C-alpha cells in the first residue's frame, strides 16, 4: 500500500516518534483494506463513506475514534484533501474523571522515597510532585531554566513558557544532580534524542511510587496532589497560577477535599 508507505515517510520526516507513526499507519492500513473490500479508493473516499467505515469497524471508545481521526487528518493533509474528510469521525467528548490526589501521608511517603531513590527517577518524581508539572514538561526541563528560587520551562501542550517556584527539597536535589558544566536538557536522552520521552518520566515516577508502597499513581494524581495542596493552603487563584490555568474553573477539575477534618471544618457555617 503505497499510501501507507508515503504517510510513514512523511511523519518520520516531520520528527514524530516511531511508535506514534506506527499507530497512525495502522489506522490508515485498516481504512485502505476496507476501501479495497468495497471497491473504493482511500484517496478519494467521501466523508460519509469514512463515517460508514468507522461505524462498522472502529470501536466506539474515545481513544480509538480519536486515534483514527488523527491518523486520517495526517493522511488527507498529505493527499491535499481540502475538504478534510476525517472530520466525519465523531469523537466522544472526554469525561473529566474525579480528582484523586494522594493523601497527605502518601504525599510525604512519595516525597521521601523520591529523595531516597535519587538520580533521575527521584528528581523527576519530586519535580512533578512539587511543581504540578506534566511528564512532558519535566522531560523538557533545561538547566538554563533553573534559577535560585524558580524554574522556567516550555509547556508543549499549550505552547508557552511557564515559571513556578522551586521548593527547598527540589532545589537541593537539582543542585546535587547538577553536573560541573550544566547546560542543555536536565534529563538528556540517548540514541541522539535531545531529552527523554515523557513516558520515561512517568515510568520513573511509577518505580518510585512502588518503592514507597503506593499503588495507582499516575500523572493526573500527582498534578492533582500539588494543585489540591496549594489550593487548600493558599487559595484558588494561587493554585491556578501554579498549574498555569488561565481559567481557574479548570483548576477545580484537579481539586478534591483531602481530609474529613477539612470537610467538617467547612460545614461549621451550616450550624
């Protein structure tokens, strides 16, 4: 299937990860086979026919529909289709999950385990826990972004620069990890990659969490932990600034009351 080969070459040439390219090519190959079975041309297929393919063969989950739509967006960009037929794929709306921050005991245990484990895994885990950074942001931390009391980094999700305070524990670990001639990315990659992949950062955090005896840790939980802690002690506006949310309403999606005592305190006004 020449169209799949051409798509693979284009995406790899644009610098996309091999794993991502393979996923996009997988969906393109599925559509091409369906078109062949129905006597259609994948390059000229109509949007309503793509909709039929989706309804007949693609699982209804948001993840599957989103991957298929993204793959075809690249395919028809390559083919110069101005009508963007991939828009016929309806992707279910994402349902925000209930925030589930670590308890205070878990937060302290994870912080202490990160310091004890040390190295890149410990530093990255502590970084997410104390800055609310996403794995993709931690992966792109640079030494020239580290100041005495703050760190500045690029947020790839929203494509802007953001700056947050450095807590003493994190500042100390950064200083301990800093090489003699600190330059470039803090978590440098290998095999020619400028920095580690976000998945690597997350794997480090899971390893540290296991060392701390904490189950079910994920990036959203660490971000929710930082946001919740700051919101409860300094207020919504400060928590929104830490998380880099322009709309504080978004910050509330990461917040959950962490203790019965705080909930009971809040209901005093109901007496």
